[in-house]
C-alpha cells in the first residue's frame, strides 16, 4: 500500500545525508514500527512521507501514486501526530479539534468524544498553552484521529506519558488497526514496538539495518541469548547469542576465567537485537 | 465554503485573543482624542500679517499710515517684525524691498505653511501691489483666491487620511507578520500543512480577518472624527483594498522569517518606505516621482479625496490598488506554497 524507494534527504545540501537510501513497504492494515536512536532520521522519513518536507531524492508511493503529486484532498485520508506538540496556543483543547475538523471534507469525529478517549475531557475548555507537555501530546494524538484516517503517522505518541496513559494510547492504536487503518509508528520504545507492530525496521544513522516482523527478527538473531553478570572491576553485564561462533567462544572464556554471579538464558528483546546490530543503545 | 468559514472563525478568534487587539483599540482612542481635542482646529483663520517696509521709497509705510491696511499691520523695523511673530506664532511676516514696479517680498513664518497658504499670501500681496499701482486685477486671480479660501480644511482634520493610511499599513503589514510568527512558533502552521486546507484558503482567511478589523477600525476612526458626512461606501472600498494589499505584502515578507527580530530590518525598511508618502503629504515640496508608485501614496491621496472631495477622480488610484492586489496575491500564493507550506529545499 505504501512504498518508499531509495529515499535520501540532505538538510544542508552539503552531502551529509540524514536519510541515506532507505526503502521499505507497508501493507494495508499493518502497524509498521520505525525504530532507532535519536537522530537516526525517523522523523525526517515521516515528514517526507506526509509531504511536509520536500522530497529530494527517491520515491514515496501510496497505492502507486507519488506523494509529490498528491492534491490537498490526500490529507483527508491521513492523520499525523507530531513528535513536538504543535497546537494553536490561544485556542482551547476543544477549539483546537473543532477548527481542525472543519478543514476536512470527509466526516469527522466528535471532538468531545476524542478528548474523553485521551483523558482530556476535564481540560477541554482550557487553552492549549496551559496544557502540560503530556496533555499537549495527547491532544496532538487526538487531532490526528479527527478525520478518521486510513493511514496514521504517529511520531513518538507515547514518549513522556505515564504508563497508564501510554496504555490508553496503545489501546486506541490497536483499535484503529482493527478498523483497518494502516499505521506508521515511530518510537524509541522497543516494548511498545514489540507489543504493537506487525513489522519493524531498525534505523541507524539514516540507514535501515534490519527490517522484519519482531518474531522473525528474534528467530534470526537467536531466541536463546544468555545474560551473564560477572565480577571484574565492578559488576559487568554481557549478552551472548550462542548461535554465533564468536559469542560462544567469548562466553566460554568468561565462564572459565571470570567470577560469575548470575547466568540467565532469555528470549532476545528487540532492544538487544538492536544493540547487537548497531552497537548503540536506543534511547 | 464551509472550510473557509471555519478557518476564518478560527483566525478571528485568535486575532481577538491577541493582546494586539487591545493595542489597536488603545491607539484608536488616542488618535481620536488627538484629532478632536489636541490639535489646534484652525489656526489659519485669525492669521494676521505683519509688514516691514524696507524699501527706499517706503511706499507701503506711507500708504498704510494714511489708510489702515485691512489685516496687514505695518511695523517699523526688522526687530519689531520678529517680536510680533514671536508673540503670535501663527502669523506671517512680510519684508518688502525694491520698488513698486519691482517688488521683492520675503515671507517669514514660524510654523510650516502649506503650499495653499503660500499661494493665498502671494495673491494677497500681489493684489496689494496692484492696488498701489492702480491696475485692476485680472478676474482669474481673484476667483482662485476666493476658491482657495472657501476650501480651507481645518488643520486637525487634514491629518485623518494620513492616520488612516498608517492604520491600514500597520494592521495589514505589521500584524500579519506577528500572527504568522506566532503560528510558526507554536508550530500550528505544520498542522495546517498536513490538512486539506491548502494555500488559497490560508491566504484568503488571513486577509479577510484583517479586512474586518481594518474596516471596524477605519470606519470608527472616521465616524468619530469627521462624522457621517463622508461617502462611507467608497471609504470602505478603499480600506478593503488597502488592508488586503498590505496584508498580502505582509505575508510575502513574513514568509521568509521566523520571528520579529529576524524580520525587523527588512520589515521596518518596507514599512518606512511605505510611510514616505505621508511625509510628502505634509510637505508637498517633497514629492519625488517614485513616491507615486508606492501603494500607500494612492491610498492616501484617494482617502483624502473621499474625505475632502475636490472633484478629482479616484479611479486611477482604485485601479492601481486593484492591480496591486492581483499582483500581490499571485506572488503571495507562490511564496506561501513554496516556502510556508513545504519545509526543506
Ligand atoms: N530541520 C533540520 N535541519 C537540519 N538538520 C536536521 C533538521 N531536522 C533534523 N536534522 C538532522 O537530521 C538527522 C535526523 O533527524 P531526525 O529528527 O529525523 O531524527 P529522529 O530519528 O527523529 O530523532 P529523535 O528520536 O530524536 O526524534 C539529525 O542528525 C538531525 O540533526
Ligand atoms: Mg524524531
């Protein structure tokens, strides 16, 4: 349904690519997770896909139709939640949704119901400028849903939210998927990704380093990793994927030579796989 | 249409919640007070003239000591002349040199005098000399003299077209910039970018908001200073065209900046350039050719004609404003589409 082909982006025009030859495909009704550390280029890709940022090189196709040839009516079909809240500060939460809804030429949802879903009903008549960061973020998320979109772009929808509020948001995301919505979800949060996504792509330094379903990634990069804690100038932690020859060797060495405190076998998390692939932490 | 009304309402609500609206109301009150109560209403009416006869024959001196010379007062020395002017700042001093056949007048005054007044003084002096020579004046001169006198507009009210033009400039050019920077700052412009709203609606809605504010402001100002005797329809048309044009120009400039401080030099430069015609208005000798192509010149002269009709046509000014609006809209559309609605190069 959505195809991204050989996408590049260079902000400064000096050959330093924030996005460097990225290609992927998103199927209809799928939640596609875009994971990577800060500065990897996730938001840049989302912004190009929504047409916010000018397409420099490569292709973004929606059912074969290029983003740079879309008419304004394309925006009736999509919903976008931004990583930095961007609201009309002088309007209340309710007004922000109501006036935004008025821009669409498709049926829109009731602002009050949406506010209730994201837990902002009590603050409906407060100005957005008086909202906390998390409240603003929820309002931006609610706004993305107002036109009942077929495609949702969510840039860090749960970051900075407390667990119970984050769960509310995740519930809504799952519900949207059940309604047939295709969702592009950007996040640092591997647990959220694992829980929600049908497919994830790992992004590092503007490049995709792995792309598959969470299950396949785990199969591929070893279900059975071993976490060892040992004493050597303080407590050390290390994860080994025993399917790999060199990991196996190193593991044996440590078990033989070091003072081991605990050994746990564990199912690899996406986070561990990411670290394995890039040598970088996510957050 | 539904989308337009919705967007217009949103922009209007935001405009009315902006502190600037209070600044506007404040300046309106101030300006009305200034025009109505502070400026001297008409200092030309009891304007007296003092004449100092410095010529060899001292004809004027002799004549006037014989018969009292109307609104002329003869003084005996340059000193006495200056003292009289000092006492009565709105009076005119005249120094006569040469002879009756070749008269030479120097005119002294403290306040600026308009070109019109200058002509009145010239005419009255010529009449005086002619009378002394015993030659009848040509009809023409007298007619003009009378007509000029009949048309004198109280000084305080002549400032109304200038102040009104300022208002059009400020509301259109300055406020739209403030508005757009607010949208860029809070990021709401990005939300608009990924809505089906589009460039056209964005511009039209902003322009409409400022037209409404400009009309409310301009009409109140005129009604409170000049009363209801003016042609309100033509006045409204002028305000609409003026505010629309300056809002469009304001958008064109503001698109290229992110905040007031980046905008300041360019913005103030454009604003200053557009204020030049006001200087020309108060100082008719300062009328370089280029000034007439600045839109505020057309606005100001047309406003003056609407408020104080002299029978001149305002159609050329209206044409210029309409063409200006069409041009500005085209440019505005392009820059908003390229620079405001899309990020990156
Ligand atoms: N407007 C911009 N101008 C110049 N460079 C930019 C701009 N926005 C992003 N970049 C650069 O592009 C790279 C990718 O940024 P991007 O915002 O896409 O990362 P991200 O993966 O979304 O990070 P985060 O998780 O922190 O949101 C970074 O190196 C960043 O410095
Ligand atoms: Mg980002």
